C-alpha cells in the first residue's frame, strides 16, 4: 500500500515570497491533515479536511496561509507571503476517519525562509 | 486545556528498558497514541490505547495509562540502537483532532 506522498521534499525561499506544498493521501482515506512542526517541537495542527470540507482550521493563519482539497483527494497548502517564522517542516497526514483516528504521515516538506 | 507534556531527553544503554513519560490535561480524550519520528522522516504510529484500558502490550512495547493522574508511559523492552528517535505522545480531543507533546529524544548507547 502506498503511503502519504508529499512534495517538494525541501524548499528554500526568501521572506515575502510565495510557496505551495502538495499532498496525496493514502487511497480511500477520507480525512486529511496539515501539520506544522517547528524544530524541536511537536506537530501543530493547521487544518483538517473531511473529504473536501474543512473540519477545523482554527489554528491556520488565514491572512497568509490557505489550503484546499479539491475533489476530496489531493491537497495543497499555500503560504503567501512567507515570513521567517514559517520555517518548519510541513507534514501531511491522512486517516480513514474512524473513532480511533490512526494517522499516517508523509515525510514532510522542510521549508526554510531566509 | 489540552496541554501534553513530555521530558526532552532520555539516554539508555542497549539492552536496557526505556520508559518515556507523558502527562496531559484533557481528561475527555478517548484514545492516546505513541508516535516515533526518525531523522528526516514523518511520524510513524507505534501503538495506541483506549482510555478505558490500563495497559496494552505489543511485542517489546508496553503502554501504561493512569487516567486518575493523567499519565501515559511507553516502555520499550530490550532497547536497540534502531530505537533511537524522537517519541511523541498524542491525545485526541473533540472532532478526533490530535494534540501532540513536544517529543522525547531517545538515545541508545551501544
């Protein structure tokens, strides 16, 4: 079974530039998450999708971050414009959406904002 | 609140047992999880426990849950160098969203 795919693996940009990350979840997984993991910290949830609807985006900085999951499969996360403090690993995860909520994570995109 | 706290670092010798601890504040969580993260990789689910259980064993892994004290632990028996990684505990909350602790870095010395 293929895992959660993310691209790019690494991205270096200057502040105020834009960047986009892509995620392809495990086939059949209805729920998709984007997490931000700052160096030395645990992952922090940015947004959760159930199929193509948003379940929770309360911690998404909506003035600069946006995410979509068209057709309920792939998802993109965009930052525009980026700030220095956005440097982190952006992890995508997916799950079947059951009560026990076992998440499967991709390898992440490491973003460096200079 | 939904704080999840872990100690930062643990060092053990190969063959010894490792115990990684986690405390949390949200008593309404129904599932509690342990994830492992190796360098440059995403998080891998190791095991999880339902909140009405006290203990769960899975090969070398033993999870203990003390709901009264809101304390979760992960014991790794016969720790190997390949177990060196960062271990995160996580709890679920309303809407099946997970809150992660800050992670415990386990170093296994040969």
